[in-house]
């Protein structure tokens, strides 16, 4: 059947056969372009060049890998001890609104690289696990799952993830978006989203040991690499272990390949081969190199520094570059054992910052000469970078407190935000939830005026930074605080 459709498309589709195109695209999801170890397709051993159909189930054993190149030039990669299913794969290039793609990872680790058809109809793509729904923003992502927990990391682009609840059920199609969903983008290095069974809002975690790549199923060195462009994956590495048939098949499907090397070259990409190299500290990523091999770092320093020092010393002007943070905040009163932030006050008195806002015992301001530039659509989730808080019971002295369980989500389309955190101190845990709007200048202002107040700013490149100060009053207690965020 695959050969039949391939010959039809290769010869050109005449108008008389136009009605056959949707059936061909809808029935065939892709083609097997690589198999290693124990790998099955539709309960039979997977072989090269065989077509993958809608409804087919893929499974790998302890040493199994299978790569599927989709009909729209994307990829689905299944790593060892994994099971997945192609629920639907209907691509309509003429009318992307009719495109429907739905994949399921039942267990193990899979990587999904969006093809051209998916990129044109992201609203109609769904990747399910037993506990979560994943949508894309034009994406390359990796998923680990069992029956209780799913974790997602992003290689390029972004994803939107939600636990199953309410209107977001496994039977649906397209991304689940709303208050219980959360986004993750490739720029948020070292972060992942985790969803556990029964959990609505995904957790944003920073734990490399728990990432999908570290679940005992590492990527092979020859796994597809590169970003997905208008014509599909721009660079796919195929190593010497593949036969000429695989290479020819890959080229016939329109992907570029690297020439087969004599030795496996992608040592940097795959951690296991790095260990076998004689100088592992040189090949490993940057952070580990410095620690285990101080001689490498120290040796070049003396000869480089000695001759350069005399002429450079009088010329260097580090003092003339002031600390010009875009947004600054600090306390303006001595309270709860802390003192007023004189350094922040000095910056505000310099005249370089806009009129400051006061909330509780905190003040905040932004540089006057900065312009607010933000995406016109989409949403973003921020990660707490720093915080300060105080808690005061009625009739008692204020005490220093901590900020926990914090989240900040911004909807650039509606120019709104939602934030929540818990202030912990004096034996109390005070949850705070505030909604608000983002002005055209990037100011964050709350819309709930009864017991809470917030003032802050979005800033940085593409609105990737945020900061705000807040106050919340409830029965017998008041909390104040300040936060800084990034993504």
C-alpha cells in the first residue's frame, strides 16, 4: 500500500484523483526509517521502509529503538521499554483547519518533532499520556511517562501541558489551555513540567536527574537533530550503523543526512559514549569540565595575564558602568529585624527611575529609558528568582517570612496575569492569589481590590522578566512581600 501511494504522489496528482489525497494522508502516518533491537509495529517486528498507519501501536523492548518519519516531514522517536499509539494522523495542506493529529505515549520515553502540517495546525495537535495532555507551539519535545507521572522537556519551541480534569479529557483533540495549563519553552534551560495523576496544574521543576533523558532510556547518538523548518527537519544525523538502504530511504523522504563517519561522531550529544573517551573532562558539557580539571583552567591564566596587565589596568573603566537594573525593589522601613534598603533608595533618588510605587513596606520602580516590548499573543509561565516577605498578626510585631509555592502566568493575548504564592512565618501559612492586568507600558496592576494589592512590571527581552510587590490582608493577619521572576 505504501509503494502504491508513493508512486501516485511521485508521478503527480491529477485533478481526477484529487478526492484520493485525503484518504492517503489520513491512512498513512509515516514510514519507519530506523530500527534497532526489540521493536514492534502493530504487534509484528518493525522493519525499514514499512508504512505506519493510523491506529498502529509501536512498542520497544529493553534495547529497542524505532524512528518514524511522518508524512509531513516530522519525527516520532520511541526509546527503550516504551509503548505508543498513532491515534490519528490526517494532514490537509490545502486546508490546515482540517488537519487532525493525535498521538499517545502509554509508557516509556518518546520524542516528538513537529512536521510542517502540525506546525500549520497546532490547534489540532494533541499528545496524550495516561495523566496529561500536551499541545505544541511548533515544537521538538521529549516525554517520559508511566501510569502515575509524566514529565516533559523541550528541545526547541514550546509546549502547553495540562492534567486531565474538567473539560480537558483524554478523548479531546488539540491543546488544553486555561487556568490549569502551563507552558514551557526551550529558553527555560534545565526546567521541566511534571504532571501526576489527579493533578490539574503541572509543576515546574528544576531537577536534571528526573528529566526524561535520565530515565534509563538515553537517546542514541544518531537520533534526529536540528530544528524543524519549512521543509521539515533541516539536519538529521544518521551514523555508520545504518545500512545504505536506510540512507537512501532518508534522502528519498527529503531529509538531509550527514555522511557516514568512520567513528561515531556525536559524542557530545550522547552522554554514554563520552565515558569511553580517554579525555572525558574535555568532551563533557562546560560546567563539569572546570571542576574535575583545574589544571586546564589554571595553566593558561599566568602567561596570558602577565604581559597584558600593565597596559590594560589604566584603561579599564569598570566603575563608570553603574548597576542599572531595569526593575528595582526594596524595603523603605526598618521592620521585622530588617533595615530600609539604602542602596535601592539611592538608585531611586538618582532620577533614572520612574516614580516608584509603594505597597506595604516595599517600593518598586523601573528605569525610565526602557521600552516595554512583549509578544502580541500566547501565554508564558515564570519561575520565581528571588523574594522577600514579612508577616504580621493583629496586635503583634511583624516577623520575617518566606515565599513558597509561587507561580506567575501571563496571557499576552488578553493582557492579563495570574499569580499565587504562600507566605510562611510565625507558624502560619497564608496563601495569596491575585489576578490583574498588564498595561501597554508593562505595568502589572491587580483587579481585585478588596483584600489584596499588587504593583509590578514586566520587562527584559521579549518580556522575559517580571517583578512585583504585594500586600494581602485576611482575618487577623497581614502579609507584605516582593518578588522577582524569570523564564
